[in-house]
C-alpha cells in the first residue's frame, strides 16, 4: 500500500498508510515524502452546527431586513429564500467546498423542514453531501425552523424526512416557539424512540424558562436513552452549576460563539464531562451577513468570547472543534496517533494556541490519508 510521510512537522512527523496514521518504523522504501518545512499539524475540525440550506455562499450579496425577535428572523428567512434562484444543492456545495479547503472533515447540517418547503431542503443538502462524500461526512438534522406543533403538517414531514435523507430529528424552543414544552418533547422523543435516531434541539429561550426546558430535556434523555444534543442553550451561559446534571444525563451541547448572544461556559462544562461541539450556525444567510465555514476562525471566536488567555484555554477552543465535534458526530478521533484516521491540516504556527489566535489558512489539507488541498 502506498505511503506518504510528512517530514519536519510539528509536533512530530506523520506517516500515512491506507488512510491511517501508522508508526514511523513501518516506513517503506518507496514511501512518498512531503517536506512540511516546520508546519504545525492540527487534527481536522468538525462543524457541529451549520445551516447549509440557508446559505448564499458564492451568490450575489443579500441585503438583510431589520429583525427584533426570533420570529422576525424566521419570517424574514422565509421571505428571502423565496427570492433565491440558485438551488439548495448548488449553494450548499459551494459552502462545502470552502469548508473542505479550510480543513473541515464533517458537518452536522440543520436543514429546514416545513410545509412551505416540503423536503426540498433535505433533498438538496443530501444531493450535495453525496457529491462530496469522499471529502466531507455530513449528518442531516430535520429541523422544524417554523415550529413543530404550531405548523400543522410539520411532524409528518419530519418523520418522512428520515426515509428521504435525514439522519437526526431536530427541535426548536418548545416553549418560545410552540408554547407547549411537553407536547413538543412528547412528539420528538416518541419519533426518536420509534425510529432509533438521535435528537438535536435548538434552544434560544433564556433565563429560568430556558433552564426549565434544559432540565426537562435532560430528564427525558436520561429516562429514554435517546442521544440528545441541545444547540445554543443560551440560558446555560451563567449556569455552570448545571454541568454535572447535564453530564449525568449524557446531554451534548453545541455553541457557535455568535455575535451578542450568550456563550456556553465551555471550561466548566468540559471539565465536568459534558460533550461540547462547536459550529458555524448560519453562514452568509438571511439571518446574518457573517460566517465563513472556517472552523479555525470559529475556534478563534470562541476563544475571544470566553476570554481565553492561557495556551491551555486557547487550545481547548480548537479541541472542542476537533475532538468535541468528532465525538458528538460519532466519528473516530483524529489525534495524529498510530491507528487514527489521517484527517489533519498543516498550518504556519508554533502551537495550537497560536493557530487559534492567528487563524492561518491551511497549507495542506489531508483527508482519508490523501492530500486534498494544498495552498499555493
């Protein structure tokens, strides 16, 4: 089997065979050698929360309308997307290609399901994912962006989506959007148990109302055994005291270090054993002009928003993107150890901490043991 050896790499040289990192002692005489000239090897990151069906990446500039509430944003999104002419698959694939070039190995993609869309968004993102299957692992979450109970017909579409391309069921603010905590969760957990799929629930609701929903989700996750992620969970920003409760219920969390929104206290959560992933959320879509699908940049934002200062704190923000995201998606860890999948990138930096601060563009991207991208 052909081998590739990357030499002069920080922290150590990397030998690849059959898509895996192998011990240097296994180097063959005909091994291909790539001189890395002191570049730093980083494990490939995972975007654990992204909305590719909404993106305008590669399309003309979209001017956004003012929005004061979550419902305003939702309705503005529907209106803007009605005017988009490029197919979902084309827009999603453009963003995928950029993410791949920046080293991302996998996505958890939240894709809108609603009567106004049917399953067209699921089909479009699945089409794009299949076209890039050797470069990017994609999990699709059927996401009821317009409401689950409050939009008749959505529940049926959610269930049908599992037959037509979705892997996971999503939820959205059981109280803030649907106004029915138990009805919303009864439906979601019932579907998840019937189809043996995980759940990933957006929770924007803050304060005591948000915390009450987190605790009920944790109770149901613990009793049902359904793997459950809560995305955003802004209400937990100042509640590190709930970390042990979340860990006991095996609740996973994703944060996106967004604008003015609260950010999870990742240090206490990780230390308590809570699985935390990092995501882009919206990228150049009707919700926001920002975002670029680059997970080194997103780790930088997480570090900035959480006031990371020490090398350990800075590195942890990248490790959440790489190892936290991989664990959340059920992927093998890519720690550059023998036996690990050869999914990594090489950047100009002395350490992971410096890479988080400097946000370098990868010079090499290695996916499944093959050099997929090389910066000129």
